[in-house]
């Protein structure tokens, strides 16, 4: 829909994709760091629960990003089919 309305250009899609990859990479690194902290540095039960909560939140964020990516790909495919059908 946004492509039809001319609101998103291909160059903008490339930038969005780069941002998505950067965010995903940063979140993955943070999760790895937190897991290392869990294994080597946790002394108290409260720390364990706090770090586990952070990991769960970041994993939820990654899942949301993946879901949005899949949904966007489906929309893009549908728009492309509709565009080809209208020409």
C-alpha cells in the first residue's frame, strides 16, 4: 500500500533493511552478553531473575521484528502482484 502511494522509495526500503539488520545484530550481541553474565557473574537470585527478564524481553523484541519482517514481505509480494495485474 505504501509503495502504491509513493510514500516509500526503494532507497528507503534499503535503509530500513539496514536498520533492521543492525538492530537484530545489536540485540543478539546483548543477549549473548547477558547469557555470559548469567553463567559467570550472577551471585544473587535477584540478579538471576533480572537478567532472565532482560533476555526474555530482548527475545520477544526479536520475535516481533521477525514477525513484522514476514508481514512486510507478504504485503510487498501482494502489492507487487496487484501492480503487475493492473498494468
